[in-house]
């Protein structure tokens, strides 16, 4: 956690102690006072919140799977060209998401979703299902990019949708595709390093330090991929996520709009996301235009925000999994009492 960059702490030995110092800062005091007075709150969640749960983002080196660019595989065109490859990629993603556990940030929002007399909703751009699995009230949780655990028929003539399918693998042919690397089975030799030369030591070190090998991508027949149980022509099922180039779900967007138009939103929490692309930027702008305020929890925040130079905006730099439970404590503790 990088609270020292915000308030000048140079020795962070204990998170609770450091946050106590941080809590004395003007920014946090102002935020928590506004939080306690807020009656309508929106949380906008991005991939950064799930990093502490062990899930990679699509950015940089983390955006690769078996040397494939994840973004290139998350498109309708990729599925049309090679559905077997795309399903192997999503088999891996589903497996990793199920292994991951909701972190303290997810749980803090889940608690906030159940505070009496608080109008609250979470808009998550994540497809990993961690917000739902944290116990979040599903009536005010919107997964606007879909879910890895929803399956949809690809036929234009069929509207089959299956939710909360946690089966891995989905078909026998996808078995083992949930693993990115092959297990390393070679054993180290018993070596007496006192009796060999430096050159021999270097050769042996190279020999036993084996790089992990990718599990080979399979050539899969379409008939071995997930099939629609309703269609008679063997139509394929696809992951129920919003791919790059696709529209966001209209019903969810309309319900979010209804909330936004139901009265001024006092506070929007922007968590683990830059909040600079649609629809994130539109929600932040709408709250601000209504007279509300924004609090950003991220590892990368504009310095002007951190210095308090942006009106009605607080910036808390660090891991949302650590910051949220502490920042939201006034409302969460009130609910627990």
C-alpha cells in the first residue's frame, strides 16, 4: 500500500497504524463525513479490485495467455474464426476465477449493499463473479460486462441463456485446457557442490532450472465444444460476456439510468478503474453534475487529485482490497451495530 506518497509517511510497518495516521488527514476526514451523510451511493468497480484475489488484468504482460494477446481472443471475430481456441482461453479464465476468492474490498461493498435506508448499487466491469460470490445483494449488483459463468446460444434464432454454470471443464474435450502451464516433473539431482568446479555448477544450475512449458493448444472439433441444449442443429454456446466491439446490455443500462434519474447521487466510488472510458466516465460526470462527489481508490491516480486540486474529488492511492474496508468503516460499522 502506498499511503506514504499521499500523507508523507515514510515507515509503514503496520497497516492499521498507517491508516490511523492516514485517517487524520483532511482528505479522509472529509470523505468519511460526506460518506456518513450520503443517502444514495454508486460504486463503479474495475479489474484493479480483483488483482488482490490473484486475477490478472488485460494490461501489459498480464494481458497474455500462452503468448496470445487476451484482447485478440475476446472478440466475436476470434470466436467465429476459431471457437475451439477461444473456448480454451475461457476455460482457463473460468478455472482461475473459481480458484480466486473475494477479497476484503469485495466484502466491504457487499456489506455496504445491505445497509438499511441506503440506496446503493454496484456497477462492476468485471466478469469474474467475485462481487456476487462476496455476498453482495444481487438486487443492486450490475455486471455490465456479463459473467464468465453465463452461457449464451450463438444462434440468432435462439435466446437460450444459462446463468451460474460453475462446471469446469464444460465438455470432456476441454479437460486440462484450464491449465496454462504443464507441471514440472523433473527432480533435482543430489549434487556435492564441494567437489565440482564453478563451470560445472553453472551447467547443473541451468539444467535443473526448467522454464515452465505451456500446455499445448488443442485442435478441437466444434461438435466437442459446449452445445446449445435447445437448438436441434448443434448451435454453439459462447461465454456470456461482452466482447470487444459488442454493445453493453440494454436492460442493465436502463436500470442503472433509472437509479441515476431517481434522485441526486451523493457519492460515486471509483474502484480499480481509470473511470475515463464509457460508460465509466458518463456515470462519474452525471454524479458530479448532480452535485455529488467522487472518491477514487486505485494504484494509479492523477497527482492533481491526490493533492486535492480537483473539486469534489478525493483520491486514495493503494490497493482497494486494503483501503475500502477502512475507508467505508463508518457506514459498515453502523450497520453491524
